[in-house]
C-alpha cells in the first residue's frame, strides 16, 4: 500500500480571478466567457427556463385538461396506529380521519402504518394498510375491508 494517498495537503491553490487582466491566471481578453453573446456580458439576466429562443417546454407540452388538474396528484397521508387509539368511533374511513384532523383535508387516500399500539377492535374501510399494521389490527380483533 502506498503512503502517497495518506499524505495531507500542505498548500492551498488560490482560485483564479476571472476578468482581472492577463496576470490573474485566467486570460485577460474574454476571461473564459467566449466571444460575444448574452453569456459573455456582465450579467446575462436570463430566466432559468430560457432555452435559447427554442419553443419552451411549457409551451411544447399540451395543457392538462379537465377538473382533475386542480387536485393534488398521488397525495397519500400516513396515519399511525397510536393516533387511532384516541378516536371515539370504531369504523375508520377516509372521512372519519379527515373529521378527526388526523390527515389533511386534501388527501385522496391514507395508509395506516404500524407505529404505536392499539388495544381496541377497529373496522377499516377503503384504506391502505401496511403488513405490520395488519398483523397488529387482526391481533386486537379488528377487521379490514
């Protein structure tokens, strides 16, 4: 094994100061910016999405039509089993979770995850349930529809 890769650097190389003449170490005439054009100037002031005059991506893609474009796509809320212990109802649906303020009102679906303990038997309808949570629910005497 070589000792060379274990040696620590003793000096630091200073950064090249562009646009400060020929003695700066990075040219003097164009300073590494090429010749002419927007990028060669002091501040290009171009938006991030500018594609050099080509038709932008936002205009090339067709508009998403219909009312579904206003809804958040694929938003799944996570609910801990320990949080369900506080609910007064035995039947757990997406609406009951929204009413109890356990999930966001805009959530389109919810998933029950196995964090916490549950002692009472609960009935779940129309919810995604993790494998670990499924075992805990069935052990407590609950049902999953």
